[in-house]
C-alpha cells in the first residue's frame, strides 16, 4: 500500500498558480495517481488522474517525474472558489475481484485557502 | 445527468437502532464503494464491490454490513450504531478508465 504525504495546508492569493506536491515513495507498478477536491459537507470530486509524465485537463495539470515517487497538482490562476481540501490517492485503477492488494487510502489532504 | 445519488442526505438514529443508508448510480459502473468520513478527517474506505463480489477492508467493524442487489443500488447497514459511528457516509463508483465518482453523502447523527 502506497502511503501518501502532502502538506497539511497552503495559502495562495487569487489569480496565482498553486502547486501541491504529494510524496508516494513506495508506489507500485500498477498504481495510478489521482487527485480529488472536497468542499465542506460534500463528497470528493475527481480532478485528474495520471500514471507518468504530464496530464492536463480543463481544470488542472498533473506532473509525475520518471521515478513516480511524487506528483504535483497544478491549479492555474486560482479563485476563491478553489478553497477546499485536496487529496492525493495512489492505487490500482481497477479492483480485481478477490484481489486483496487493491486498496484505496486517502491521505490527510491539503487544505488550500485562497485569499482575495 | 449520470450521477451517484444517496438517500437520505441526513439521517438521525438512536443508539443501537439499526439504520440503512442507500446509494444508487446511473453511471452503470461495476465498482461501488462505501466510505466513512468523520469531521476534519479523510474518507476511510469501509468496503467495495466489484460487480457482486464483496470486499471488506480488514479494519471495518462487523457492525457494518453492505448489500448490492443489482448494478445500480448499494446499501450500507449499521446494525447497532454507536456514538462513534456518527459521520458522513460517502458512496462512490468507478469504471476501469475513470477515477471515483462520489455521491453527496449521508450525514448520520446518533443520539
């Protein structure tokens, strides 16, 4: 099980780019890296997923170095509405029936506060 | 829109009185999950289904049970809720090519 480590909190001003790094030193070959956003009293929301190098979608980019022992979520030009907790998750993308090694463990998350 | 629906959004029960939370999905995903999230903590996986195959996390208390009668529905049964079971319960689904899609959660209060 790949344990993840993230900063507990980060502050940023509106309009800035925010980079949140997650460490996962014992990531396994089959593991993907997924990031979620969670607002208070809501379920987490999928942001982005990647296996290696760089992935970009309409809301974020995910940078994964060659050794895959860390990953960085990049949020361009944050706004007040981006204030939330961001979780990095590492694990198999698909649980195989009966496979005891499939686990999804959320780390403590990073609380991002965007300041006006 | 395709989504994950949880009912009720808020549930109040008494200490020791069984309670059932429900989840439905219109995404036709073959994997469904139940998480428990306590205040200011990360979600904790209780169990998941791959189709009808049930997978229990090692540290999930026996007090928690689950049923998945078909692809669309999944239920969480708490047989004898204690004060420590008060939490947000999150249902999620996933497909082989996606991350997890979460429902809005059911907030359980135990009196």
